[in-house]
């Protein structure tokens, strides 16, 4: 038994867990030893298996929460920049409106002047 436990500590195991239909309250685990390339089938009590899995679950949940909070910060930052850009655009439009109307007035006067000039050329 001690030889087997030493082998367990020296080897790397990949565990796939699924509920055992033959033994309720137990889970089946397939352990693949990396170095020995052998497949071991074990029936493990769910309480024994749940302790490390719960720790891993909490680790991944906290990591996911960190990612979600980071994404929320990025979204709020992007919203701030978008609202700032909208304010700048609206200010620019308000500032340029009088100049646009003045330019339209000049263009219409210029067009009228050209029309008069062309109509005067036809008379000669």
C-alpha cells in the first residue's frame, strides 16, 4: 500500500468524474497516470471527492468574478468616453451652425451673381 501511495505522489493524474449509477452517493473517477500510461478505475465517496472540487470551484468562481468586474470597469470607461465624444460633437455642431448658415448665404449670393453675369453675357 505504501508503494502504491508513493507511486501516486510521484505520478501526475488526470481525473474525469461522473456520478456512479451503480453506487448512489459515490462518484466514479478515471485516473490516468502520466508516466505509467495505465488506466485505473476507482469508486470514490462523494464527500471525499467534493472537498478538492469545491476548492477548485471557488477558485474558478473568484477568477470569473474578477473578470466580470474588470469587464464592467471597461464598459463603464467606454461609456464615459462615448458620452464625452457626444458632448464634444454637439458643442462642435452648435459652434459651426452659424458659420454654416453664413457660408450658405455667401454661396447663394455668389450663385445669384454668376447667374446675373451669365444672363448679361447673352445680351451682348
